C-alpha cells in the first residue's frame, strides 16, 4: 500500500541501513535499530501496487505469520497479557516511530482485515506507543468502530499521553496490559491511560451482539519508523535524516501471560 493509508513518505527496505542489530553497552544480545534515511528520488517497489518514487527509506518489522497475542481464557473470564517494549525514540521533525498491533488475517493483501470485516478500523488497532516530531510526550492509543459497509467511516480513537518531558528521548518502557474487559497503558510501570469494556465497539457486529469485539481476537505486533504522514505532518528535517539522526532503538519486547 503506497503511503499506508495516511500519506507516509518512506519506502520500506530490507537493507541494514534501515534495520539492523547493534551492540548495546553492557549487554550481549544487542538492540534493534530502525533508521530512516534521506534518499532522493528512490524507486520504491510496492507489494500489490505499482512502483512509486520517494525521498525516504525506513523499515517495518512485524510478527505477522509468526506470533500473535491476546489475553487468555474466555470473554468476561480471562487473564491479561502484558507486552513491554523498551525503546528510545528520535526527536526529529517528520519522524513517526511506533510499536503497534493489528488483528491477524489470512488475507495477505489487506493490512486492516479481520474477522469483523475487510478494512481498517473494523478489526481495531492497539498502539502501545507512538511519537512524532519533537514532541515531549508519547502516546498510547486504540482505534475502533467503522461501518460494516464502509470500514474507514465512523472510526474512533482513545488517546492517552505519557508526558515524558525531558525523558522523551531517553529509554522508556511502554506497555499494555490487555484483558477481555480492559486495556491499560503504562510508561515505566505507571498507568497513564485505561479503557474499560463498553468504551469500544466494532461496526462489524455492533456492541449489542458482542461488546468485547474487536479486541477479542489475536493481534500481531509491528515496529516501524514512518517519515511524514497525517500525524507528524510533512515538515521533514531532511538534514537530520541524511546525517543519521532518525534512529528508533528497541532494547527488547517482552510478553507475559499474567496470573489470575
């Protein structure tokens, strides 16, 4: 999909210039680095779409087809899953690092398809962390809603802000604790946002039919660094990207099934 539905400007590559493991001081297993670069007039070859031309490269890593996550048990009688991501975001205009989740689907052509319909946002989205530009806060967010015959209409979001201030560019652990009846967002172990059952729905079935939907299905994890788009805008600091300053560092992703 060119622009990923929100006018992002990067071309994803499998080059080590855009995604690699680097040594982490004091550790033996290193850290993941996703780095955006400035590459004028680059041809980008898009899956299921014609080639396009862009000025930026980056990378997206997912657990699609390899690992998916969800609370355990049955709706209303479940135990939560906790996902921690220790990360460090760049403070560079035009950058949009994220750790987020989409529902699993066997439809390779569709990044927003789910059991509740073919298209975002019927299947929901969970954003463990998003950050843009020079902001001194990081957000946790969910998207839900949609219309059964027009998935992109009547979409809603619930945004929580972790006001990191001077710690925005430092290492932070961003987490969710996700149960069938709630989703909690934490930063460095402290809750900064929470949604409870009744706060979300999907137009695919409606809350009267299934109040737990769409967050009652397996979701896979995505780590990426976008350049430009509807959220960060298009005031992109080309000089900093060319100088290698747009680095999104991930120390670890840890997943826990919590005890009842």
